[in-house]
C-alpha cells in the first residue's frame, strides 16, 4: 500500500530515514495518453505493460507526486478534490502499475514484466511456445545463440535443449531471477549466461549465429521492437547470422455492429454527455475520421455474421531491413451488407522461411489477442463495395504504434 511499503530502505542519498514517513514520487519515465472520453492509458516505463482504464483522478494524484512527497502531504494538497481515503486508493493503483515509486528503497517494485504473474499467460500460450520451439529446434543446433529480453527464460532453455553450443541472454527486469532458476533446473550443463540490464548497454562476449527475440506487444510496435532489434542485430549477430523471427505481417478485418455487447461508441459518448451535462465534442474531434483505438485486447472470435470483410494483409515488416510505411492505404472488399463499427488488427510472426505464428482471430488463440479500432459512428456498407482503409505507424514517446487513420466506402 502507499501508506505501508514493505521493502527495506537502501543507502540511496534520496532515502528518508528508516523511521520517517515513506515518500513517493511519480515515475519519471511514465507516459500518459488520452484514449477516449475521460480515459487514459499509460506506461511506467518502456518495459512496463500498458495500463488501461485510468481516469483524470489518477492523473491528478500522479501530478501531486511530481516531487518526492509523503502520502499525508499529497492528501493535504488534494483535500479540495478528494477525501484522504480516495487519495490513498488512487495512489495504490498507481503504485501497483509502476506509475508511482517509493523513494529511497532498494527496488521500487518488481512490477510490469518483472512480475512472474505477467509471464504465466506467455508460458501457457501453447501456440506461441510451440511455434518458437519448432523454429528454435530447426536453427540452433551447434550454434551460439543470443536472446533479446529473455523474460522467464523459457526460450533460452528451449535453445539449450535443442543443442545450442552456448546461449547468452539479457533481461532488464526482476523476472531474470526466475529465468536463472529455470536454467538451473533444466539445462545445468549448457553454457548459458544471463545478464541483468538494458539490452542497449550489453553485448555477448562474441557475436552469435542466431538472435532470438519475442518482445511483441498487443500492438506489434508498442514495445519499441524495431529500434531494439535493429540495435541488437547490429552489435550481436554475425554477418549472415539468423534473426528469429525474421519479420511480421499486419492484418485487418472490418466488423459489423455486434448483436450483443457494448453500444456503438458514439451512442456511449452521447450517454456520457447526458450523464455529466458536459459537451464532449472536442474529444470527438480528436478521434481521426471518427476512429479511436481501444486499449483492451479482444479474445472472443467474432462470429461469421459480423465479418463484413475477409482478413486482409496490410503490410509486411522485414526485421532484417525494416521499411515501415508511415501511412499506407489499402482496400478491403465488402462481402456482406452491414454497418462497419469496428476494425480489428493483428499480426502474424514470420519465425523462419516457412513457420508462421498468427495472433489473429481465426486461428488458435494466443495471449496477445488483437487490437480494436472503434468507430464513433457506424459506416453503412453494401456487399460488393470496397472499404478504403488508411493506417499509420505513429511515433510516440514509448516507441511506434499502429493506428487506423481513416476509413471510407465506395
């Protein structure tokens, strides 16, 4: 809790005396982004997962900790807006999501991808692990291997068990301790070196034959994948060495209004205006061509009646020489009458020349889910028409991200 952290104080000069009230500070690397009416998403750092469903109350409490301060002082500062218990509740939520840090402690929190809980869905993702295992077994025997962002260590162990000559891996979060345990339990006789730190600050003792990576998020661009892989490839991989995976393709499909579930976005926004007696028109105008991206992943396969178009490949990113379009126009043939209320996007990972791991809605489910781009107002269409979809790869503080820029029907 914000009022009662349980870790021990370090020798940091910024630390409060051990018997003094604990102080907290807003995460310096945190980035907030407006995602919809009265809703924000955020990351505590590049390695932290996307935090969704934040509201202006979280942002106001976050700002109160811009400089190191105690809970009591923040409660006093925010007294005109919130009861003290509400400040503590909001602060706890920020702390749990790596957006608020304890000042002067050895480790603020083993949060984000440092938490074992965050890795269970990845380890349990049979399609993901089987796909990578198949590709690794094809290409690492007798080779020196490096892994970028080893996480729980399962891919490092798979490389060792597949006959790699040596494995070197780097991981920036606390989960590396779990990886060390996994290596010791499964591959104690294989030369494996696990390094704690930022990948850009380290390199293997010699260049390697195979570079393995799996740092894809829900949006394939949202973990700074392009820059991180380019840097590791240039410094770690031998000329002619293998990058695994070699690239990924981005796909899209248009969906009709759901028979059951949330009302169309525009209707929900109007209901909020009525509830609060606030004109949310300026927020509507910020949604490019009436579209905004939903921060939560989807997992339920859309029924056939909702699929207004077939899945359509938008573009491919070759990670050995990435040429990513900043803006791309593509066409999706309309196969049935309806009203387009959503566009979903996903990616297929090209593990090698023939092996593909899809995160899409029509194959085995993966932990990624897929991204939802929701329209404020539905777009009526007829079978035989063409949807003209324009997408962009947006440059943000936390890396790149995929956005639907516009949509029209002809």
